[in-house]
């Protein structure tokens, strides 16, 4: 296997472990990923499917569950009732804030000062830039 491919697979495995936020198997889930994306901006189902790398048949139950839990809301277009946009609710923002707090605790001690924090953020940004080409 090509070394770059191996490192990509290792990064995927390591990032999954790094995103564990509690007990065994408690990871940043698709629900959390959707909340994160929707916290940045409201999204249509096709945009959300694209960003989450999902098909429509998997996105619908995910969004229905989030709507049922009151974490997001489904908005219909004013002129075209078939047009749908999803938007995070205050309850969804609170849920996301709790997850972010749990994840932040994993970084305690890694970046003890501003210089270490900047170096770590630079590494993360470089990794994101690289993965945007894959």
C-alpha cells in the first residue's frame, strides 16, 4: 500500500479515536456532524448529503430523528413548498456545545500555551487542506 494511502487510513482511525467523547463507542456521531454543519448555516438536503457523504435514503431518517428530538427544524420554502432547508435550533446548539466541551477536555495539556495552540491549529489546517484534495 502506498505510504500516503496508509497514512490516510491511519489518520481516519486515529481521528475516530480522538473523537470519542465518553464511554466505549460514544463518538462524534452523524447527528453531531449534522448539528455542526447546520450550526454554520442552514442547508438543503442535497447540500447536507454532499457534506456528510450520505445518500438520501440515509439522510431522511437522520434528519427526521433530529427534528423529532427538537435539535433541528425543517423549513419549507415560501414560494415552493417542496423546497426544504434544515436549520439548527437552540436546543441543538446546546447539545453541540456539550459535545464540544467534552472534546475540548481531550486537548487539555496538549497545547499549554498560545504558541503550542497555534502550532496545533496550523497542523490541523494543513491536514484539512491536504484532505480537501483527496
